[in-house]
C-alpha cells in the first residue's frame, strides 16, 4: 500500500512549519540575550539607580507608610 500523497504533503508542511518556528524562536532568544548584554555594557547601572532601589533614608512620611502597609495587609487578606 503506497502512502497517500496528500497525507505526505501535510506531514512535510507541518514539519517545515514547526522547523521554521523553532528556528525563529531560537534566533529571537539569541538576539534578545545579545541586546541585553550590549545594553548593560553601554549603559551600566549607576549608583544613583541602585540608591533608588535601596532607599533607606527614612524620608517617607509616616502616614504614607501606614497607607502602604494597609494596602499590603488588605492584599494579603484576600488570598
């Protein structure tokens, strides 16, 4: 019994399509990693940015801290 030509065409089309998608996604990941490395090389994180992330100056007003804490408590209570 010979193979059905329509089935063989469908199978080859599926394999080519999946191969193209796999190659495209691989190239996309490689380019994303490369761009990330280039950007961190050209624009390194400065101390100013790190200071914004690690903010321990204590200049946040107490009522703002209370509002943020109430929002966090309400969010955790919903879970």
